[in-house]
C-alpha cells in the first residue's frame, strides 16, 4: 500500500494503513507529502505514505464519539493543529503524538504542503528558478484547506489536492480521505488562517531555535534533495527566514501549548494523555447491545404494513419463496444447493429492489412501427455496496440485474470482547467518493441479514457521511430479525428503504457455535454449507458472544 | 421530468379470464419492456433484458406449483416449519422463439427436463400445424411449463396444448408462460383451455392485419437469434 496507489481515481480509495498497536511509525523527517512522481520518489514513498493517509491501529467504530443510537451526530473528530518553523520538528511531534496515543483507532496527519495553490505559468517559471516564495501565506489555498478540514472534522469524506514538488504544480487527481477520529494538521502556517484556527480543538506551536532549524534544514536538503549548501542558504535568507519572522513566529500566540522542538517527550506525553481522555469521554457507547434491546418485539409479517415501517418491504411470501427459505435454512442442505438458492433469492430480491428507483416516461418505436409510451430509469449513478462478507452472495444477484453496476464494499467486524462492530476497510465507488456525485447517486446496500442492525447502522452512517441522501439508499437483505435493530434503523434513518426476503421472530445472544474465525456475529460462514458445530463448552471457552437470528439460516458468507 | 413508479401504458382488458396471471405491473417492469420493444435496441441488450423478464415470469409460474409442508433444522439448531417443492416439472418450448426462454428456466430450475415442439403456420390454410414434437417420456406425470414468448392469435399455443394432452398431460397441469399477450389471443386460448394457467408479462392493445401484436416488439425469435 504505497502512496502512489492511492492517488488515482481507480485505485484503492482510503488507505487505511495497518499499524499494530504501539508500533512506531517511521520517525524520519519527510518534507513533501504525496510527492509520488519523478525519479527517486519510489524510495521516499514508504516514508511519506504516512501523511495524508488515514492511519489506524484497529477498526473504527463509525459513531466513534459521533453518533448516538438515533444516528445523530454527537461530536466531531478531534483536530490538532501544529505550527512551527520549517525543520522545527512538527512532523516529528505529530508522529510522536500518534505513537503515544497507542491504540486509538484512526488518525490522519494532514499536511499544509498539499494545499499549495495551482500556479500560473509565470509562477511556475519562478518556482523552477527557485524564485517563488513558498513560505508566504499567499502560496497556500487557505479556503480550500479550511473546507477540506471542516469536512473531515464533521466526519465527511474529503478529496484533498495533491501537490507535486517535482512539477511544482497541483495535480489533477485528488486524494480521498475519510473516517479519521483524530486529525493532526501540520504546516508552518497551520495557525495563520483564522478559519483554520476555528476548527482546531488543540493548537500546538513547536518552538525551536533558528540556528537549530537552519542546521537541520541544510543537513536535510543536502542529503535528501541533493541541493548545494549555498543554494539552501540563499533560499533561507531570501524566503524562509523572513516568512518565519513575519508569519510563523507571530502565530505562536494562538497556541494552547508551546512544545520545544527537541527533548519534548514530556510535552508529548501530556498532550497524548489529554487527547486520550477527551476521546474516551465519548466512546462508551455499546451500540449492538442497545440496538438489540430496543423497542417492542412483535414485528410479524402481518403488521408490516403499519405506518411505523412504511419503508420496510417484505417479498410476497409465495410458495416458491417459502420453499427457497426452507432449503436455505436446512442444516443438511449441501453447499452447492445453498449457493444456487441464495443466487436465485438474491436475483429476485434485486429485481424487487429495482422497483424503488425512479422512472420517467419514454416513448419508443417498436419494430412494427408502433409508438410505445413506456418508462426508463431516471438516475445518474447507481451502485452497490456490500457489507463483507455476507453481502457477497447478494452482489451476484445485483449483477444479474445491472451487469455493469459499480460495486463497493465495507468490511465490518465485531470486536471480540464487546461485540461492537468496527469498520476495518472501506472501498467505495467513485460516484460516492465525490460528494457532488454522491448527492445524486442511488445505492443498494447489501447484507444477508439485519440482526442487531449494528453493521447496517454503521454502513448507512458511512453512506450518509459521504453525502448520499437517505431516500437514495435501498438496503437489500434476506432476513430481518423482527425484534432486532430494524426498528432502530427505521427510527434513526426513516427514509432508508429496506427490502427483505422474510422476517424472523427471534434474536438472541448466544455463544459462537461455528468453527469460524472471528467475524461479525450475524455475518460469517454459511456457505460452508453445514458449519462444523462446536460443542457449547468449546465455544464458551473461546468466549465469543454473538447475536443469533432464529430460525435464521446460520452464517451466510461467500 | 415526471418521476413515477406507476406504469403508464398498461391497457389491461376490463375482464381477464380467471386463469390469466400477469406480473405485478410496475414501472420497473415497464422499463424492461420499453427496452426490448424499442427497435433501436441492440441484440446484446435485447438478450439481457428479455432474460430478466423471462426469469421473473418463470419465478411467477413456479408459484403455481403445489408445495408440501416440511420441517427442517437450522444450523443454529432451531426448527423451521417450511415447505418443500413437490411435483416433478418439465419445460416444453414452442420452437423457435420459445427456445429462448429455456435459459431463463434453467437459471431457476437447474436440471429441468425440456421438451420441444415445432409448430408453424401453414401458409395455405393459415392454421397452426405440428411439424415435430420431442417430449420427456414421463411427461404425463409432470407439471409442464409451456414456453412461448408471444401470445398473438393463440393458434400455436392451442395446438401445443393439444399435443401435450395427447401425451397424457392433464390440462390443469400445464402452465403457459409468455412475455406479451394480446387480448384476442388470451380470449381464444382461455376459451379453449380454461383450466390451463397463463402467466404473462404484459397485455398489449391488440393485433394488426398480419397478426403481429400491437405495439408488441416485432418477431421475438428473429430479434433474439438473427437481427
């Protein structure tokens, strides 16, 4: 997962880099993020990949400090702004904070360098002649910087620009970022713009002696960029030093904390402790449990028409449908049959789901030269997003209905101890990643079951964060547990449509009796056909509690 | 731009024979028909979208087969009172357009046996004439899904049921599946065989002087295999 892969439209969207808890992120100083072009860039990529990239030590609860069980936002991401002179050690401080935070889920380090303005041809000439003042505030696109940061802080996706130092130009591609609980902004002018300052929860200024900064700068530029000492000194005297005195140093008065540029272990400890406490205050929400326990429990297929669930659609319970479900539920069904009938069911569900898209009138001429006033689909973008792994079987059904449909996926797994779902990976189609497109896109969200609804809750939340309107989300699922999270989903997201094959009466907590790797309770291994049942004692010894839908159909996966 | 989810072109006759069942007339289904009716539609799209409709028709047709109660144990150990599929079935396609529907049938019933009947119109008498029939040996014990995409005058379908009856299949165990039907065709067919169920996707306005369905979609077999 190098940075260069993340910049293209078609490549993996957010780079959620896996760092084992407590692992040391690389501490070497790198000045230019996302500089993925030109010779020699390759070796720097790995060092640079950590900036402008969502880092995580494990998954992220999507409501992490942010959503209550009604789906409302209850807080924003925690934003730290770090300013200081060039080569004062800002990035070092940022990384030490990340390191000191330990297993805090998701952090992004956002670099000011990404937001250099797009240059005119004249500026470009100056830049190549080393006559362009990159240290002046006017070189930075502050409004864009602030709007990207505001989006990230509010938990929305952002597509930040990529600046190439070899081309001295902003590139056409952007970098997609989403889902950081902590955002660290670093740059010499990070505290300069009032709009930016308003977004910080904690403002840090890294104070370092000028001679030390100069020494570091010479050493770095000569070694890493092959520059001459004279050249570095000339640039320093012409631009860096005046900018520091005029624009950077004065912003230290906005800082909450002044951190020394070296020997700052204690300061960083203090900051990390503060941040950790702020974060923990909010993260005591056990969603899955509260979802399972909520509401009256008698949602039977008979009263689905009631006005409380206008957007829950259950397939007509035809003899064939009942027959299919009987086969799927039967523990003696072979794997082959199971796959065939899930396919058949998912195709049928997908056809039904298509009915909820908007259509407009269209006239066509038939081969016998008659006019036919018919209909055609009236949507800009339609895509599918499946909740791994159990959404997988539904993907095939959807593809049988829209052959070339764009597919995204979310990997949501439960934390072993609490059963809380965590977002481990997300890969969304470009029509969702771009906010302007997401507003008009229709999304089929696919998961085999809605039990406690925690995974569904999270997935819907992720789509809403990206700007997809509730009414454009159609959740396609095989089984809904009557007493489970479906009620909460409908309350929290009343306009999201849910289409399901059938309603099951029971949702109960039990020990995991399947021989599977840790995976979300109601989403695991069904297409093992006949799951190897463990004895109850064994399962209890492993200590994994799951929520089971009954009668259900076991664990469904691919 | 008016967005709606209700179809705009259905002209269902006031009284349908009780043995006729149409698919739910949704805007989505109408959009599918709009694509395959359009003479500008290319062959790839015609195949894909007609297959989607056929699949829905077959799913609907199978609902008319009997099921028996069946209790199973789920992987979690719970018991479930479900149903099992009972009667043996087979498909019979009326060549050649009916053959196009076999794929759709197989997608839903994997190993179904399929018989074929070739019926063509005798140009001199304008009567449907049987040229060839190859049917599974035990067809008399099976439910038969009779496949022909267009029900125009009903001549060939009536002839096909006649052949099936000669082979010992009772009238009420035949389910006739088609995409588009004309009111005249339905009247003729159901008048002759009131106990045979007809599953149709859309009922059109009528027939032209050449006995093509209006507005219809032209010659289904021609568009599927040749154009």
